[in-house]
């Protein structure tokens, strides 16, 4: 199964895992949790969904203009998924 970057939108942790490995480790990440290409939680096992972009926009009724630069970058990654999470050929070779 293919590995790709799993990047926590809260703490920035970046792990290279298969979807099954990520799910088993407790990541909240597509495709096992949610869908690619939409704003939803992208969390490592240590962070909480109350701090996510989704929570801010949907539950606190905030607008995108309040997002930080880091949050905007996370949204850009989400909108470009799964391509934005793919490994470079060099990374893929190291993780085969």
C-alpha cells in the first residue's frame, strides 16, 4: 500500500505512513477517516479536534479571513489532496 505524508494541522507533526498504519496509530486522516480535498480534521493522535480549522469555521462560525498563515497553508494542502501529500521519488525509495 502507498505511503504518504500525514501532517497534523495543529502541531505540524509529519509522518510518512500508509492509510492503515495511520488509522491504527490514531491519526484522523483520509482516506480511512474523512475524505481528501475537503476541509476536515487532519490530526495526529495527540491533538484535539476542538483546535482544528473545521471546528473554527463550522462550530464557531468564523470566516476564512481569521485563519492564520499556517492554517491557510493547511487549507491549501487539503484542497490539493491527495497529490499534495505524495512522497517525492527520493522519499518513496527510502520508505519502500
